[in-house]
């Protein structure tokens, strides 16, 4: 059943002649989505399992015996560490964004180890150095010749993972699943990694670590229709029409093996979205739509052109667009669902984006609900790049349109309907009917737990990353 079927079933239950005004329908849709999300926490066994993927990142350390493979603090900017751009017999630093967010451990001249999180890795060809910007400034402006270790002490699961069932390496050489452990047990027995004291090897266990979240934008982007003709006209081939926009902040890039279907790299982390703009209309031959964005690099202290960290905050912006109408063009028959899809990504210092129809949205990249990312550590620390498969239950995407079908077993639809009814009767101030609906909901849940909750899928213990 899709959203409209669920809504009709609720109407049939609460009223012979229900008020189906737009306001009532919208409010009921919100109740449906609220019940849908709560059900995913209370009865994850009703939802279909999924598999998510990530790749491990082996440590990169300064090579013993090669004196040039050392880092130094930039004497004019304590947010920057640098080393020679190219060193014989030593690999170049990776500047494609996949190292952004990793940890760099640096041993100073007094053998004290300092940890910093990498904001961005970039090459300065004119100065013949590779540089990293840091989350916190270095302690002075004179330290040089320091050894380093670039490591990934944590790997972050997708923001919508509710419960991890199983983790395994995708390799015919390692057929045993990764054992899921409690963090306290692992740390008390020194099975975790502390400053690389454990020899890197094939991971055999994993345990939960901390949570990470990027602050969301606080204001909507500005929008306007440009008055100029070419090159600022709506040119297509995407149809013109009425649109709305919002944006998010993102950091880092995932491994290129898991690139999106349209060839775009997904970020490691993404914030919750900004407020959306008001509707704006573009027509062929008239001006394109200009989107104004904040300069997050300047806001974070990376906007001073006299510093080496200039425009290297590690933060980028992702623009999402919702189409309300479709007018003209080569393909005027495109769908107009009330959903925000990924349109484009720009740097943190970019303050203007022109939408002229030349770029299509990615229909495989809906705007996601993000409340942060749960991380895990693998032990021993990976000695190589491994593809990792995580079998899990994921929080369902909201039912944004009437044709969206609930991602649960069909027998669970009636449970969802009674969950909705309980919320509605409670909001209406009818406790008797609310309790009756809740009782029916609990009874059906017990019955379905015997059918779906007992399938052999692992040991029935507390699972890693279960949300409560």
C-alpha cells in the first residue's frame, strides 16, 4: 500500500464522511510519517534489511630514513601543516577529498604526539608543498622535521542506519564475519588502537564509537530571476517552471568505488538542510535563476586571502531543487514530485550559483534526514583497503508523495494504520479510542514478531547502533 492507500484506510476508520480538505490531508500525511518513523524503532523486524558499504583506509606514515618525509608548521599560519609536494620513493598525499576528515598524529621535536583532524588536503604547486588545514591551530610557528601518521580511527555509518546485524569484509580470503563487541570490553582489554600500538592487520572485530554532526545552515538561500539574456537565460534542456531550493553543508568524499550512478561522489558527512526558499519561476528565453549562498569559508576563519589556509575550510555546499511545475523544453513531460533532489555542489566560498536548466537533478539523490553519524572502530586497524559490507536495518525515507509505498512487509501495513490511529485519537482528545488503537497495535505487533522477529539472522543480543 502506498501513502494514499494508508490515508484512505485511516479516513475509513475515523469517519464515514471525512473532511478531505488540503489542510486535513497534509496533517494526516504528517501523522502517517510520524507513525512510520516510530514503527521503524519499535519494530525494525518489519522493515526490509539492507546492505551498506564503505572502504577501509590504511594508515599513511612518514617513511623512516627519508628525512624529507616530515611535516612542519607553516611559519605564517598555524592552521597549516606542510611537507614537500613530491618525495622520491614516497607516495604523494591524496588531494581528492577522501583524506578530508581523517586524523593526523604528529610527533613534535620533544617526542610528544599531537592529534588533529584534517579539514582539507591540497597541493600548492608554486611553493612545491602539499598542505593540510587543521581543525585546531598548531601550538607554535617553529616546529619542523616532525614525523606523522595519517589514520582513520573511526568509520562512519550512513545517517539512517538503525541497527547493525552483521559486518563482513567483501573478500573470498576472509569468510568470517566481523565480531561486534562492546566498546567498554574492547578498551578494557586493550583491543582498540592507541597511537598505533597494535600492528595493522585484517580487522576481526568492530565496536561503537562516537557521534558526529555538522551544524546545519540557519537561513534559506536567496533566489532571484536574472533580467539579462544569454548567457544568463534559461537554456535547458531541462524544462523551465516553478522551483524551490535549499542547501546543506558537506565535508569529505567517500571512496570512489561507491560513486553515485550519475558519477557524483557522495560526501562523508552532510548537515541537515537549510530552510527552503519561496517559489520562483523561470521561463525559456527569460533570465535564469540565481541562488545566493553564504560564504561558510569566511565565516569559519578561512576567508583571509593573506593566509595559507584561504578557502581551504574543507566545507562545501550541496544545492537541492524541488520542481513544482514543468513548462516547455525538449522534455516537458518530466514528473513534478514534491521532493528535493540533488542539483549541484559548490565550494564553501562560492556565493552564487546560476540554475539555467543545463544541469539535471539526480533522481537517485533525494534530500535525506540527517541527525548525525554513528561511528565504529575496527580492530586491528586495517592494514589495507578492504570493501566492507554492513547488513543493517535503515530508517525509512519519509513518504513524500502519495505513490510512495511503505518499506515494510505487507502484513505490517495494518500495524502502521493502527499506530496512526492512536496518534490521531490522542491529538483529538479521545483517550478511549487512542488506548483501543494502541492495544490493537501492540497485539498485532506481538503476532508479527513471531513471524518476522524470529527469522535466524544472528545472535539475539543488543546490536551495534540500535536506536532507542
